[in-house]
């Protein structure tokens, strides 16, 4: 009995110590106050015994202490030439690297856009002896981009841990923009070392080698995929159909939707409301769908296209996970009010824009 009590006590102390260390990433005043990337990196990784622990400590501190700079996002600007804050650091004959200069600014201001999040993570890792890269690429941040070409609009990181490359996105893991255009912190674990197979669903690198996949999809294939909401990453989706995000059909056509998942409970609905989101599901008493029985790991539903159909929302286990654009043959597309969607709680991935 005493032995079991000792083991339980040891386990409790270990868990408590781990929780204290995690809390230190958030509230440690010394780490929060420093603008030295080298000093901060040493503080965060002092107790780390492995490369994984170092990476985890750095990532957790960033997402829990750096706010998304909504002012920069909405003004579509970042660090400009001649910025006084930047000049404060140009005191030596050797100019620090761009990663270092941006990281110091982020630590001073405690705000950033994706470029700042990614450069700070890379810089802190390098001071800790961890190899990291800033990845520039394409992120589907707006459902209106389905089936359209667009330029690089986002940055994230690749990091080497024990000789293996992994991917992560501190910006999207940090929180979301609320209906008042304010940043609200809400950690999303799906963007810390995710599977490259799922990460490619909403992150496509300019240099395709950073997809970390043996056979990555082409950019054209990526552009044609449906828009995935932040709720998609909270579900264990293995595959889905249709694979293309642009559905071309005639009035009366039946479109089959299918989701494969490891979830024990699987419910699938389809709605044509263009402004539907997960927070508004309770408002609906009936759905425009025909549900089909689940077969093993898959569940499917059929939607019959109507002349006015423009968007189709895939609702899985009471969450809007995907949106498809519909081109109804022979029917002109109606005008939509894109401002309505912005009044709701919007994930970071839906407001990354050019950052």
C-alpha cells in the first residue's frame, strides 16, 4: 500500500512539475520582458533534455505570448524601411540577419503576423541548436478562392528534430480573429507537428519539397480542392468526396458527398446556406439533405442541386468542415454579400490574407 502511495505521489509531483514548466512558458516575467532572442531561447530550453522538448517549449511560448497583429493585417503592411524600432538595433558594424531583426521587433512589440511568428520560431530554434526553416506558400484563407489561382499568402515553419523534418504553424495555432477584428488566443494543437498528409490540405509550399510528401499534389490540384474550415482539423478525416471544390451541375442533379473517418459516431449533412457556420447550426430545424447509412469508416449524403444553389456546406458531426462552390449550368450566379461572414468568429486561417 505504501509502495502504491509513493508511486502515486511521485506521479502527481511529476505531473505538477510539468504543468509548472508549461505555465512558465506563458507567465514567466523574465522571458516575457526580454528582447534578446539568444537569452529567451536559453531561458525556454534550459530544462529541456531532448530536441523535441526544446521545440515544444519554444513553440508553446510563442503561441501563448505573441498576439496576432490585426492592425497590420487590415492595413496590409508590416515592417517598413526607416522604421525607428528597427534602427534601434543597428548599433553594430555588422547588421544582424533579417530573421534576427524581425524577431527582436516581435519580442519588443509582442505582436506579429505570420512572417514574424515564423521568423521568431526559426531564430529561437537556431539559438537552441535546432535547425528550422521559414516556409513560404499558399494557404486557403477564403472560400471564394476555391478553383481560383492565387499568389503566396502565408508563412510557416519546418523544423528538424532528431534528424527528421516536421511541419508546424505558430500563427494558426495561436488563436483567431473575433467579430470585432480583435485577436483572441485559443491554442490549436492541430498545427504542431501535424501529418504532412493532412497539413497539405490547407498549406501548399512554394518549394514543393517542403510538403514532406513522396508524391505531393500539384498546385493545380491543390487549387481545385474544397475550402476547409478550422473545424476540419478538429475531425479525424481520412478522405472525402468530391475531391474538387468546384461542383458543376444542372438543376435536379444529385451530388454524392462522402467522408471517411475513424470517429465512432459519424453524422453528415449538406446545407446550401452560404453563410452557415458551426455557431449557427442551432437555428435550423430541418436540413436540405438526404442522409445515407454509414458503411464502415465512411458516411455519405446526397444533395439535389437547385437553380439558386451557389455554395454547399458539408456538416460533419455538427461542425461545418468544408465548403464547395457550385456552378449551376444555364443559371447566372447570384450576387452575394461577403461582409456578412466577417461578422462571426473567424479562425486565423480565414484571415491570414497576405500574411
